[in-house]
């Protein structure tokens, strides 16, 4: 008996057999190709209608994808074979109508109908008919007989009233847009209809793959055996209502009730069991799902937001757990163990042993011993001739080796993992003593991840699971707080934390995690547990710091951070041996950008000279600066030096677009992506798409100067492996360039940001301070005037903006902007499409009627020949959005622009869920080396590279990419939803995918809500625009202000130990302290933007003076954001502004302008306006602060 999963599309009315209430806004269902390819606006005409009353051609497309599995009415559906009418053998098949009963779904075992699965099936079922060769190219099984074999076998494994059916959504849902799978409900299978055959005009037919499965879930809980999770109800609740009832945000409440892959252990096994449209779920996986379902329903009851008899459903879960346990074999991997030791017919042997009398709870190894001894007759079996060889192998195996096999068979593992232990005698003793070494090792291997619970099922005594085969010493676990088990849980949690960006976790957070897990069984974690088991845990983990541990880290990451920290700081302190005699001052001042009569130009040039001298002198130097501060100019000037070029230069960047841009700076020096470079040196694993530390790799030593751009995108592992791939003893200068305020890397760590803050720390020795130059003056505005884009972006950096920058919010609200920024607002989903079209029309100077022609001309696709010669034109206008799936996500916005631009043609190619036509703008999604036409030269195509479809021919899209003129690359279409697609539409892309790129004109869509909206995400998006940014913001501009605060930083929430500056959250919702990134005051709820402001705020708190920090106030129709505000005894406002960079002309000018503004609205310095300032070295005089505090105290008390 097996359980099954069935995939369903997202539905806004609980899959009730009605059209969605708001079909236009449910874009999530389009992650399924059949829906994406076929859905149209007709659904909106039938919103909320019962589709059983609609003709089939008017039903929503999701009716064919189980979008109505909770339909309380039966309906009829006509099926047409996909090959009928194509001129072949299937033409005799007639449309066939079947009745779809209420509360049912269609189960299609796609995986087993794929040709890729036939070898796997034949190993287990040699009795199936042979695979019949298809007369045409197809990835699906062709022959009717084998199809019937598979359908009967699949159906035969599903038992009414015993099998459980789990309904899930893929990544398309509004609860968890980033998650890959989410369970929406589960119940019992009540019946499985017989296999249907197509009506036919001949004496043969084919089976329908769809099997009708009825289930026991009902809308009313008191009538249900099983449940739907109340996602839709939670989504409809007002944020304030949820906060008032639960004390949680809506996102937090949804997180507590959702059942997603991360809660199920994130293993590849469970991922596969929730894939392929319909798939078997093992008993052990079902136990994990049921345990998580119990926690989800307990959270629903605790929240008290949704009524109904949830207690009844908890009882159903408990009953189901008992039934599942009774069905579990104590040795679920018996056949996989035989396969691991070279037994060809392991699955047939398992079946014969069961037939010979081995019961569900019996030990199959006893029967295998009898088989090897000739005591178990197996006449006429296909493996009879191989038995002598199996017998010799079994006799040769040691008793300890046999015990290891029996132990391994207790865990649900595949043969590959089993073989790593069964065939390695050196692991036997350790494994028999501690089987959790399997989950500890596999937790760090994403493709073969095994969670702690998988081992639990085999070692924790449970008579309901194991019957008489109870685990025994030394591997048995008698208590849930066994140190072996909890170390495995800790390793597993630390591995999952890597996916969230953390390279370590605090002991406090780990204690809370383990305690929460133990609370399910009313077990307690002893006080100071992690400290008491340090000796045992230290075999796998590192305690930090060593003398007074506060955090735990995987050994691998402890070594990476230690190595990087020591090497980077040592190089930063060191000067190169062979100094170059370069007059950078003369070179910089001779630049066409230099204007000696402009104070800002003089200051910008001074900073650039400082950077060039640093880059020339230091073995490690760091160049940072926001958009428009002249990093490109510095690099171009540095690379123009013949002495540098003669020493050799290696240029590296993480993305294709950044590589192209860096190459242009090099003027003849080839730039590579980091992946390209690591592949060439042997430090990259293509199968796992992962940088690897390869002791046999070739260390690069062909250039003395290495420049790495966009370093903020590098994970700890990326930077570690990259430096390992360099022969650093032969590298004179290692130059890291980037902007630490951008999005952190996708993966663990934030090494570049940590390095920047370490070098900039005022407490750092001066020699380290001089290894970093941060360009502060915006050179882009010297000739063009103020940039509203950059002023707005400055609020989302980790630095305090210049004085007067707060004016930007008022200018955005009134529309009084300088020209490079335009702001438009939209209210809801229905308004967004109209707003986007209006924005494009305004930017292009056209109307809706001629938008298609004008937009085609702007992108260059009105002349394919010209565009082929200059493909960079395709990047001239780019729509950006934070996410993929919602109505404001890139999938829907791509459809909108594709429709308006009018590239539709009778010929298109399907790539996953998208129809792609000739002329369409596309993006490359994988790193690969591909041959081009007509040159036949191989080019490296990079993930994120943008191009267009030149033509479509015989199932291939011929593509041309920006940066590679007049060269075409062929890509075959991809129709399977789980197949990896090489390209996607790129009229709109996510902000993450835009990192490392820039565009002349950017249209940025920002919704008001979404967990993904962080300070760094918005900063990154704002700084993608070179000339014009059109901001489409939901509701109004003022909510953006909240996203500028330190609390909105995703970078600050990461844990790390770079440079032995331990940063670790105390709990999962707190923000760790990061020197230079987070400035926390004595009031734990108040964070400010600079170290000087911390000092001021702390002194105010000590003096018990009430104040507000950065609170917007309005006077005479003007809004502003002072640093600190107070209310005097006459209820008038007092302002205190701290001035940070008066030595920078641009900053000084901005303060003088703001001071005039303050004077104009009645604020006079020394009376109701007070100031302090930093000194040239960045220090602050506490005496000055106390004098101001005394003056303010006299006014407010």
C-alpha cells in the first residue's frame, strides 16, 4: 500500500469547483504549463460560477489540472487523445466522456509514463510488456500494453480508506512565493475508479492516463476526514486584525500554519514525492507530513482566526499516524541494500521473500539467509543462475558487515547512499555506534539530503513501527535528548541556515529550535545542554568563541571564515614589493571628467586619486561606492597604466553582464565570469553547479593583478574557492570592487560587506583603514545636476544620507522632480496593468494606439538586421519587479508587455510555461558554452545575459545575445513543467536577476507588501537605472520610508564570524549587532544610522530626555526628517541635527541648503535648532554633545 500526492493549481476559493472569485489576479496558477499556455480572459466573465454548470469549452483551464478537487457536484468531461488526428495509429481513438464525481481528483502518474523511468520500472517489474518504440520523437511511453501495465500497477498500490492523498501546490502560491512546494490539504482516498479506455473505431485502443481518485475531505470540518489548511481565509484577513488576535504579522501567522518543504526536512526524497503531478509517498515520509500537519492545525487553533472542529481533524491525524505506523516495514530499504552490494535482482528477491511468507513486520534478512542457504525454494526464477554468486558474496561478508546492512535497511535510503557505508568496512564500527552520522553527512549534501527523522524511525524503539524487531544496543536511542540525535538535529539546522544566508547560529537560537521540536513530545531540553555535550559535538561543530561559547558553526564554514579572515587582513596590511612609479594625480586631472573650477569635481578627483594610489600600493585593496560615484572611471584609469598591463591582469565578475562591463573597462583585457574561471582551473562542479575546493585544481599564476567586480554577490564559499584557485604568492595586487549596500549573495555569508565594515571601522589600525576607499561624491551629477534617483537610493544604503536628502519624499509626493526620476502610483492589482502601460506611453512619448510600434523601435526589434549588429539596444528599457508569480510579478508583467508589443506570430516555441515568439526579448538562465552560427565559434553564455529571438525554425529558437553581435545560438523548446528551461521572457525580470546589470531606462514596480521587500532589494533596484527611473509604487510614497530603516535590512540579519567578529542572533526574529552596519542604542528598540548618533542617543537616554529619532514632521506645507526632535514646554518643536561629513563639499552644500530651509520655517541655530559635527578623522567630541544636551534640557524641563 502506498500514499499519493496530487498537484493542484492555486485557487482563491478553496478549489470548490467554481471559477476563481478574481481570476485576473490569480496569476499563481500559471506556473503550470497547460494553464499558462491556454488560459485567457474568458475566466473573468464567469467569476465565481459553478463550472459543473458551464459547457466544457467555457470552463477554466484549471478544471483539467485538478483545480476543483473540492467540487461538491459531479460533472462530465470529454477527453481527446493528444495524438488523435495527427495521421497515425491514434486516429481511431474517439473523444471519450467520463463522469467526474464530487470530491475527486484525476491522478496521472506522469513520472512512470516517461521514457526516462522505464529502466527503473523494468528492474522492479520484468513482467511488464516491453517498451514499444515510438514512430516519432517523444519523451513519453508509446505502447498501450505497457501503459496499461503501469496504470494497473500504480492503481493497485492505492487502497481505499487506507491510502492518504496529499494535495500540494508548486511554487506558484501567494503564501510562499519563494517555496518550491506547499501542501494545501490531505485526506483519505475513498475510491479509485477502474482504468478507462478510449472509445475507438478499431479493434484496439489506448488507456486514459487519468485515474479518478475520490477523497474524504469536506468543506465542513465536522463532515470531513482530512482538511484544507485555511490559507485563503488568512490571506483575506486584514493585517491589523491578525496582529490584534495573535500578536503576529500576517506573514508570521501564515508561516506557522503552512506545510512547506523546509518544514519537511527539505530532502530530495520528499521533494520528488511532491512532484510529477501525481506520485507515491512512502509511509515514513507520510509520518513526517502528518507530524507537521498536526503542528499546523495546533497553530490554527492557537490563532483562533478560523472556526470549525479542528480538534476532530487532530484526532484524524492521530488515527492516521497509527494506521501509517502499522503499515510500515521495519526494514524499508531491504531491496536497496541488496542492490548496494551488487545483487542484480534485489527487487524481485524482495517480492519473492514476501510471497514466501515474510510478513509486514518480519525481518527479511532471515529469509535472505534461508535463500542463501538453499532453504527457501525459488523455482524458475530469472535470477536462479546468479544465486551461487550471491551466496559466495554473502558468505564472504563479515558478521559485522551483515549487521551494518541490517541496520542500514532500517532507514529509507537509496542504494547510492547505502553503498557509501555498506561497502566501506572502515565505517562499520562508527556507524553501528552512531547511525546519525548518515544524516549529519547527508545534511550537507543537498542532492542526497537525509534528515534526522529518517534515522529516528530506525533507531528509536516503537513497537507500532518495528513490531518485534526493536532496535538494540549500541545503535538504539532510548531518549529523545540522546546526544547523537541532537547533534544530528543541530548539524541539520545549521545546514538549513546556510540557505538563509547564515554561516552559524547562536546557542540560544539552537536551544530554542531543539526545545520547540522536543515540545511536541512534552520533552524538555536540560539547561546548558549544548555546553555539557561540547566534547561530543566538537567532532562535527566548532564552538565560538572558544573560551566563552555563544554560537555553533559547521567545521567547514569555520575553516573557510578563518582562512579568509587571516588571509584578507594579512594582505590588507601589506604593501606590494615592487612599487610602481605612477603619477596618478596627473592622469586623473587630465581626464575629460575633471573640472578644476567645480568643487565637487575636485573632491571626486581627490577620492579617485586616493583609490588609485591604494590599488597600486596594497596587496589587497577594496574599492566601494554607490552608483554614480566613479568606480568605473577609477578602474579604467588603473587599467590604462602600461606597467599594470605588462604585469598581467585577470578580470573577474559574477555575472555575464558584469563581465561585459568590466571587459569594456579593460580595453583589450579579457574579462571572465567567476564560473568560467573556476571551470578552467578545475574548481567548479557542473553537476551541482557549485564551486568546489579541489586539491587537484590548477592555481592561476599568469597575471600579477586580479580585479574582482560586484563582490557583494559572492558567498563565503564563492570567495574562499576563488582565492584558493589563485596562486596568491604570485599575485601582487588583489582588488575587490563592489557596493556592500546591494543585495547580499544568494547563499551563506556576506564576506564582502564584512570586509568593508572591518576595514572602515574607526577602531581598526590605520594601516587597515587605508586598504579601503569609499567613493562618496556622485560624479554622475557634476555635469547633469542633482539626481533624484541617487538621492532616493542614498536612503536605502547603510550610510547616513546627506542633509536635505529627506526632501526627496516630499518631491516624490508632489511630482516636483528633476527629470531622471518619475513616480506613479497604483492602488490594486486591477490598476497595475493600466499604470504600467501609461508609464511606458509617457516615457516613449506615444499613445496606447502606437505603443507597439514605438516600443519595438526603442528595443530595436523593428529591424532585426540592425539589432543583430547592435544587440545591446534590446536592453534600453527594462521592467523590474521584486517577485515572480503574483500579479505584479515578472511572469504576468512579461505577458502584458509581450501583448502590447505585438510580437505574436502563428509560430512560437514553448519554454516551460511561456510562449516565446520571434523578436521576443529573452534572458539566458544557465552558464554554458555554446557554438554560435555562422562563425562556429564557442561562446560562454552566462546566467542573466539578455538577448532576443532572431527567428524560429523547426522547433528551435535562434537567439542573439547582447555583447555578441551577429552570432546566433539555437535553443530547442522545453515543454515539461519540471524540465530545466534555458531561457525565459525578459521584458520584465526580477530585481535579483538584474543584479550586476544596468539599463538606460528602468520601470520599477514596487508593491506595498511582501516579505521579500528589504532595504537592500530596493537599493539594488533603484541603482540599476543609468538615465531614467520610473517608479510604479503601490498606494503612496511614504511607506517606502519604513524600508530605509536598519530593521528592514536583510544583510544585517545574517550571522557570521568573519574576522572573529562574532555576529549571531539571540533568536530567529532578532537582528544581530554588526559593527558598521547596525547601530543599536541603549534602547533595544531604537536603531540609528551612524556611530555618532548612537553616542548622542545614548546620552539623551541617560539624561532621561524624551526625543524622537527621524520622525517626519510638517510645517507650512513642508515635510522633513530631522535627526532628533524634542518638544519644549510651550509645545514647540526643537531640532538637533548631527553633521557627519562637512569636509565633503557635496555634503556641506546640502547642509547649507537645508539650514536655509530651516531658517525659512522659523528654526534658528542656538535657539530651537542645534547642531554637532564629526571631526575630520570621524571622531566626535562628547563635550560638545553634553553642552547641547544641557541646553535642550533647559528648554524641555
